[in-house]
């Protein structure tokens, strides 16, 4: 094909026709329609220059078929041009005019298409440039918005930290003032506690002195009564009444001393086996109680943190009270415990005479002789005081038909006791 084009340019048309025919054959066998049509058109031009118009027309018609088949407008335009020249050379001007019009139409069409393509390219470039400009403007506007947001965030952040700092400062000053007031109050409380402790010690000392004096006076009165009874039988009933009142006075005096001594500051808390301590306490009960037909059962009793002496005193009082209100022929007492999250609950149950509901609320109080009932006892008031010193609670579940259950709690942890 290159050789044919070179010879066509040199004006050696027979050689050009030879090489173009070879190229047409080659591309036809290869199935390359575009190049086959191109060299088919070149072959027609070479034949026209040689004056072999029929061969030229044959070759050009083949090229026209290929151009329409593969929709090659530019090839079709050149074929029309060659056909126009052939028909003009033959003197067929009508046919020549027809193909000239087709040539001009395709030429203008191709030119218009090229111009439109150029216009479309320019419009596309303009649209691209316009979009790029709009994008740059949007970027600039977004950057301004971001900058404003950053500035607002910075302002709010600074304001937030200023407010937080101010609140912390106010809280610090308030806490400092509160600590100052609290320290002052603690100092006042410490001073008052010191005074109360001193008054408490004075009261204990006074109670001890008064108890000794009253005990001595009661013994002297009892001795005088005995002397009067030995000298004369006339006052025997009066003397018995006086001795009965003396017994009551001694009991009241004993209760007063025990109750006042219970609040002493000698408390020392330690961990011990409550079951062992209760068993030891029961073995030291008065002989007239231990001589009873007594059955005491101990169940599920834990190790506790408490004042050992007062814990023993507590069980001694509660068991003694339970025995006072049971049948002399046979006594049953059950001592057990329940474990809760922060405390142990102890239960002392007896099967004796119950306590009426209306009396249950007052049996742990210190009452005068006028207020007291058969169920009142100074030892129960002392028991309440011991339990409260251990930061616990004590109560009774009365039942007039099935005995009485005393309940009290002891905290598990040392910080609860020392709070």
C-alpha cells in the first residue's frame, strides 16, 4: 500500500495500480474492511489516471460498498469524487453531476460535523471550566464556614473552660468554708465530749459513792429492824413490811448501779466464738437457775466482733429473764442466729408465759414503780443499752400462747461498731 501511494505520487500509475491491487488482496484476505476500502479507492484512482475507466468504475463501486458497509463517510466522499471524475471523463455529465452533488453534500456534512464537534468540544471545555470555577468558589465558601465554625468552637471551648474553672473555684471556696465550719464544729463537739466524759466519770463516781452510802444505810435499817424484832414480837408485821420494802429498794439500787455502769468507756472489741462464750455464760448462771430442769439448745452461732464481757452479760440477762417467765418444772430455751449482709441476728426463744402485745413496747425501758408491769425488768433496759453500744437493735416478738422471742443484731464490720 505504501509502495502504491509512492508510485501514485510519482505519476507511475501502472506500478501504483499493481501495488494497490496487492494491498486490496492482502486486506481482503485479512478481513480488514477499512484498509481494503481505502486501497480499493486508491486502485480506482490509479486506473482512472491510466485511462482504464471500466476497471476504475469497478474498483470504485467495490470501495463504495465497503464504505457504506462500515459507515466510513470520509471514504464514501472520496469515492463519490472519483466517480464524478470518471463520469465526467466519459462525458456522462448527468451522472457526473449526481455524484458531484453527493460529494459536495458529504463534504459539507463532514465539515459541519467537524465544526459541530469543535463547538461541542469548546462548550464542554467551557462547562468544565465553569464547574471548576464553581467548585473553587464552593471550596472557598466552605473554608470560610469551617473557619467560622472553628472560631465559634474556640470561643465556646474557652467559655466552657472558664465556666468550669469558675465553678471549681466556687466549689473549692465553698468546700474550704465548709471544712472550716466543720473543723470548728468538730472542735466544739470534741470539747463537749470531753466535758460529757468528765461529767460521765463524775456521775459514775457519784453513783458508786451513793450506792455504797445507800447500801450501808439499808444494812443499818435492816439491822435495827432485826434488833426491834428480837426485843418485841408486837412489831413483827411492821418489821416484815419494812424488810420487804428494803428488798425492793436494794433491787432498784442494784439495777441503777448496773444500768449506769453499762455506759462505761472500757469497751474493748474483739473477735470470738459466740457459741463458746454463751456456753461459758450459761455455766455461771446463779445456782437456783442452774438447778432447774433446764434445756438450752444452741444452733448456728457465728464468730462476732464485740465486747466480750458485755456480750456475756447480755446473754446472761436475756436467759435469766426467759427463765423467770417459764414453768419451774421444765424450761426450754433455744438460742440461734441468722446471717444478713451486714449483720448477724441473734434469737433467744423460750416456751414459757408470753408477753401481751400492749406490754412489748415498754419492756426495754427504765420505768418507775408506778409505770412498771410484771414484765418490766431493769436487766432488759441494760440489755438494750448494750446492744445499742454495739450499733445494733433489739426487739421482742410477743406471743401469749407460745412463749417469747428476743431478737437483737450485731454488725459484722468493725467500722460500723466504731462509727
